[in-house]
């Protein structure tokens, strides 16, 4: 048979090239950099005190006899994912620091049991920088949090002052014994779980966080009041919604 016999293969026998079609199940999830967060949860708070104030009565320095007590924290934030693993969040917050006094007091008039809970309420402006700890595993993402919180004293109740006769007193935001503003540092974790489909805008957020107030709540006019720097550890939980 001649080399070139002019034999033509039918079209059905020719190898076909099939164009690759995109797999809709593997479509990339849209990148959303802005989110709105709402968090709240319990805290366990305490304080560090400065030198004992001078006293002219027989009452003990009550501030140094306090014990930890339950408090409360809440935040509303706007979060922006930056380049790489970094993200920045800022917003408005609320912190209630608390301590407890449990004493058995006795004098010439008899004895009495003292069980009082002192509170210090602050309106805060939290600013937090987060760094993602590795790539997300499925729906779960983890990050390290570090931040600062400017705080404004909003009032509370206190048994401070050695000459107060152990009577608790309420203070307003304009009370002279306490500074109107303070500054705190915070450190914690940011744990996120995407709710619903992988493309869902909702995430459940858990933030175990500790914070320490660097500046004393007691002002220059707080004569007889201990220098007080509250701190707490808490578990804030809530939800994040991707804006865009």
C-alpha cells in the first residue's frame, strides 16, 4: 500500500479536546475586609494598690482587705482586615470592675458582719490589633489580640477611706476622688467560627482577654483613698457580621 493512501479518519475517531469548565463548588470565597462586632461577657476583676493611706481612726485600711469579684464587659467594634495576617478593630466599650469586702467587725457597740461589693464603671474606647495564628482550618480561625483602652469613669460604689466607718458610698462620674480618665492594656485571643455556609457573612466570636489599668483611678483629690489600678480576665462572646 502506498505511504500516503489519502485515508481520512472519521471525525468521531479524532482525539477531542475538552475545555475545562470551572467547578462551581470550588469557587473562591469573596474577600470581605470590613466587619461589625458585638461582644459581651463576664469578667473576674481585682486590683493592685499603692502605699497604704494615712489614717487617724481605728478602722483598718479596707482597700487592702478586698478580694476578687465578678464584673462585666461589653464592646461594639468595627474591624478592618489589613495586609497579610493583620487586622485592626476599634469601637465603644463598657467595663465594670468590682471587688468584695467580707469582714467581721467588732467594737464597744458590738460586732457586725460586713459583706459589700465595690464597683467601678468605665466607658471605654478599645483599639485592638490582631495577628492570625496560621491559616484558617475549615470554618475556624484563630488570632492573637493586643490593644489599648482609654476609659472614662462613670461612677460606682466604694468602701474606700479609712475614716468612713466602713460605710459604702456611691460616686458619680464627676466625683472628685476618682480620675475622669484612665488607660488600660489588653491581651488575649480571638477565636472565630463561620456560621452557615462557607460564604456566610456571620461568625461566632469568642475572646478570652485580660486587661490592666495602667493609671490609678484615684485622683489627686482622693485624700485617704488608696491608689487603685484594676485588672480583670474575662470571656467576651458574640457575633461578627462581614459588611463588605
